[in-house]
C-alpha cells in the first residue's frame, strides 16, 4: 500500500492505514461467515424480532438443545431479523410476517415453514413432520441412540 502525502501529518496517515486494514479484516470475516453458513443444503431459518416473547421463549426452551438434536444436525439453525428479509442467496416463498417463523430451506429455496411457537412439544412434532415430508430426514431410533 503506497500513501502519497504532502501536507498530511503522521496521525492522519496512521488513521487511514488502520481504517483500511480494519475494513479488509471485516470483509474477510463476513465472507468466511457467509461461506460457512451457505455450506448446508438444508437449514432452518428462524425469523425473529426484538421484544418478541415467543422468540425469547423458543430461544430459552429449544435454542440450547436444537444444535445437539438430530433435527439440528440435519438442518442447522440460522437466526435472522424480520426487518432484514431473506438472507442473501435464500428465497422465501413469501415474506415472513409473524415472529417467530421457522423456514425450512433446501438449496437456498423455502420448502416449508412453521409460523409461531406453539410450545416445545408441538414444535418438535411439527418440525419432525415437516422434515419427514419435505426432506430425506430420518430420526434415529431412540434405542440406537442410547447404545
């Protein structure tokens, strides 16, 4: 990087250098995150918004265990804000108008959704039915898991 200065002091030069370095690092980090998040063929996108009590309830009841579940391993979770719309590279069949909305995506296109959070038992049942109907997901047998 070459800086041409005539009347610019050292402080200004350093500020410009650090600013451009920080921008480059932030761009590289954003690219790494996007590359990683787009690596999954099937994913579950949770559309949420600040102040949504049902979003907070889901995050406290299901959030910690979802990634450890067979469903979470098959369809990793991505959380997006409702005002942001569909993430880059993702196509929703229609905009999300309620929070939380759980949108099942395969190869970047919506294939199913759950609107609202009806509680832990109903959520797992609805998600299981949607995964079974729309993908090749097969939940492992409980006996096989415990052995």
